[in-house]
C-alpha cells in the first residue's frame, strides 16, 4: 500500500507533540474562521493554502495579510485556488516571523541502503535540489542505525554534520546542541509514527521577540548556550513548514493518523477497501492485472502499441474472486474507460478458479447495473454516449478483453467462452493489447461527430 | 547443485492454515519438496497432508532439522516470526507475507545482517568495502559467494517463493510452469516470474533456480547476491533478471552482471508508470532519479547487458545468450 501524505497543519501537530516548536496559528476552513484566528494570532499573519501538492508558493498559495481589512480578501482568494490539480479546502493562519536563516533537516527512508537517512543543509530554501546539484557538499547525509535508540543513533552519526552547519552559520555550540536535539526528536517521530518522510523545510532561525518567545526551547529540553544574531538579537529555531508521509502499511498501529487520510479519490478508496492496488492514470483503457509486475508490464505494452491506460490495477498474484469482482467494479464503472483489458497469468492461482472469479465478478457487475436501471428509469432515458456521471456509468459496461494463461488456463478460457461469450478471451498479452488499443480507437471514432469519423 | 534450495532442503511452513494452506502444502509435496514440519501455535500433534505440526519454530527445527522457513504469517507479526526462525537456527527465510510496515522490514534486515556479520567476524572473513555510495556504509562484504554460507538469508517480504524445478518448490508458484534446466531466473515480481519461467519452459529452455525476491521497498536478498550465487553455480549457464521501478538494485545488478562470465538478460517493467507522487525534496535527492525504468534499462545497456523490451522477446534473447556462450564462452560469440 502506498504512503499517506499529511497536510502541513497535521505535520505541525505531530511536531508539537514531540516538543518541536512551530509558529503560533491554527487551521481554518472558511473566510470567517480565518478572520477570527488571524485576530487571535495578531496581525500581520501568513495565510497558507493546505494542499498536498508542490509549488504552493509559486501558485500564490502563501500570502501575508497585514490587517483586518486584508484577511478576508487574502483568505477568500486562496480558498478559490486550484494548486497542482487540488482545490484548496483549508488554510493555515500563522504569525509572521522575521527569518534570519533557513536550515533544511529531514529524515527519510534510503531504500537503496535499507535504512533511515538524516539530511541536513545550511541552505534551507525552496531551491534545495538545484543547490545540491550545483554544490553536493551543501547537503550532509547521515545514515541512522535502525537498531539503536534515536538519541544514540543521532548523536553517534550526526555530530560532525551539525557542527559544520552551526559553524558555517556563525552560531557555534548553541546551534549545534539545538540541532542535535531537534534531529533526535525528528527521527524519534519518524520511527514511532511509522513515517517514510519527516522534512522540515525550512527549519528557521527567527527573531526571538516577546510575542513568540515564551521561553520555549527546542525539543523542550535544550539548555545550552543561547542563539544570537550577529547584531545581538536573540534567536530561536522553529519549523516554518513540514512535510510528513506515513507508511500506508503501518496504519493498523497508527489509528489516529489513519483518521486523517484524505489524499485519494473515490475509486482509490473503494479499491483499498477491497485490498486491490489501484492508481488512476490519464488514458482510456482500463487495466486489471494479476500482480504488480504483470500489471505494469501490461501498461507498458499498451503504451508501446500507441494506447493509453486509464489506470493501474493489481489484484495480486492470487487473483481471488472477491478481488476480481472488486477490481471489475472499480475499473469497469469508470466513465473514462472505453475498453477493459484483464491480464491474468495463473501462476500462483489456478486458471479455472480465476475464470470462475471473473464470471462471478461480471455477474455482480450486471446485477448492480440491473439494480441501477430499475432505480433510475428516467436517467436511463437520458443516457447518451459514454459521457455519463459515475452513477450512470454502472449501466454502460465497456467491452472486455481477457488474457488468461498459465496453470489450468485452457479450462479457464473454455469456461469463460461458455459463460461469457461476449467477452473476448485470448491467450497472449500481445494479442490482447492489440485488441484493446484497436477497440479504444474505434470507440473514440464512434463518439466523434459524423464528419470527423468519416475522415478517420 | 542449483542455488539456495535443492532436493536436500528441509522445508518448514508457518501460517499456512486451513484449506488453502493444505492445498499449497499438497502442491509443494507433489512437486517433490521435502516439507518436514508445520508451525501452528496450539496445534502441536496434528498434521497437514501428513506433515507434523509443532507449536513453535524451535520445536519444529529441533525435531525435524528444518533448514528453510516459508511463512505466510500476518504482516504485523512477520518481523518477530522471522527473527524467531533465525534464532531457531534456520538459515534461509522465505517470507511471503505482503504489506509489512517499512519500519519492520528495515529492522528485520538490519537484525539479520548482524547475524551474518557476527558469524563472518568469528570466522575472520570479509573485508571492509567502499561499496556504499555514502561514507558510513562500511560493512564486511564477503569476497565470494562461498564465504557467505553461514549468513541468514531473507527472501522477501512479499516473495512468491523459490523453485529449483523438479527438486524443491518453496512457495506458491505452480509447478507446471517450470522445467529443470540451466537458466537462473531472478525477479522482483511475483506473477511475472511465473509468466517468464513459463515462456522459457514452452520455448524448451529449462531453469536451474527461479527466485521471486518480492517487490517491497525494503527486501532481504537482492539481485547482486543472486547473480553471485548463479555465477558460482555449476548448473547455471545464463541468468534472466526481471526488474521493476523503484530503488537502485537494478543498477547495482548491472555492475555485478558486467563482472560475470555468464550472460545475463534483463527485463524491466514500468516504463509507462507515471513518476511517483512525492512530497518534499528528500526523495528526489536520495534516489537521484535511479528509480525509473528508463534509468535501469540504461544502466543495463551501459554494462553491455541485453534488455528485452517485452516479455515475449525473452525466450529468444535467452536462447541467443546460451548459444553464444556455448559457441565460445560469450566473448568469442557473434557480436
């Protein structure tokens, strides 16, 4: 299962739970709430769109509101934005801080080395990737031993890196100790909450004035030398922004986080409930495969033949009947899907069992369609072509091509031919792919205006 | 001898329960596998398909000398179960369970690495190596495959199993896909392993051993070690490697394959996969673009490894690799 990305405000709640300071503020869902929170925080405030997409700042999703008169306009404007295809549904209203230096601190999984990795940089800006390409030495990486306690793991490995960052920023021991504590807390959070990423970008040194100071210390325990700017102004460290991803396979032991899940569309949720792995793509050929590799290889073959897959759907090598039925329900009712390719190699499952599952799944799909027809006679009368809403899509099933090979596949194909003669059953993936690509083209031509289709 | 499993392997199964478990045990027995024990807490004294059941892995290993552990235990117990099996003395762990939390997989491979390192230190083997890309990743690396014998090997999580055709079938892959022969198959995908083995079999090309590594982000056994084992195996003449998007194991494999005397044919799935949706900078910085199918295919091509574009090209390419080798150990074969 894929990871679950958290919104910034959710990530900041997690940081606060382990004593990592964040700006004062709160999340709001409408303009009226925004004005209330802004007044409570004290102007000027920063208004930040809460979306799970990159490029928020460039898209105008982060703005300063100087006073009561501005907040309604700023909040209203950001609430109406679409950022990276995501509608903005909530805002984070926070105090505006004077940032003296930006630091980058993250813990992520290094899957190549099979262990967590701490990343640190004195350049905490948004252009970190370009900075690192130009000057690789600007990024310090510290592998963390997964079998050690976070305090030991971080102090063991990260001393050199934090010392360098503290020295280059002219802060010395104060920042070094603060960063060590902070890195420890970030890694502890990463480990205890089954994260695959906790990224403070940036972690900022800000002016420690009376409004935000409140005597809070990094990680709640830091008591080393204080942090000061060269002009003598007291400074403190806090996380201005944070990105957290949680391992989707660990949600059984992170139930409070599972309640935050929001980053999926309706089909993805239905698929997940049926333990089917599903990803939306942007084409018009539905794909169901037994096993991730086979499904991926099918999507590749469709692309190579000039078609485009509408999705990636893996029912697992076992290809059980309930998963086949669930996958059919998710993919075949997608109004974008002009034709559906089911590619099963029965290597783990038995081919005849797979065929039985397919027949049962198709039966359930027909039953759902019949029920929808009975319930919606008027909607049916208005049905025209395939440009239909999701609910009505249940009624118009796309043509299906099944490739079934492997163990006991001959009996399986025979059963499909008898029970479901309208389904095209083939033996090789190449044949199946050619068929669906041709069918998708034909379907596209059929829906074009007559003059155009005569041309094509 | 084939690699990892053969007719002498004594297989212990855990978490294979009920009708379906019995069905898989029956299939393994029918394929000639010596399934010697099952583990189901509270069921000691019973049997599945006449294979005795024990309460714990310790009891099972003590009484049957099992040396291969095949498990389909629930994801949340998988790490503990695998460590128990290692503690009980089993040296080949095949973990079929899917959906294990990454943290558990990371901790499990780290624990098992430590078993291997302790053993190698005791025997004075291994050398410090600059194998890791970043400083701090030094760990003893055996100079050749035979040095690694005492290591605890983990195949998976998410492994469909290992098959040495006609001699030992561990896992869930149907026996009729395979046929004994001289091509090693190693794959990160489950069904594709079966499909590709079946294509080879139909083309008259048998297999020495087929290994499904599992497709999780963090797995135990990887391509490089499998290539080393195949290179050292007298019964393997060529290797078919099936990669997937994600990680950099294929790139490491390309480097290892370049050092081999035996030909390797590669296939990578996922060219049309959209770039992973990823928050933040860290992912891009750490992987540096190594995870795409294109980057992997390029790495193989740069190492002089033949890359199949589609699964149906595989039998032809493997046959060509075998005949080139037969004609003069590859080097003298047709360009």
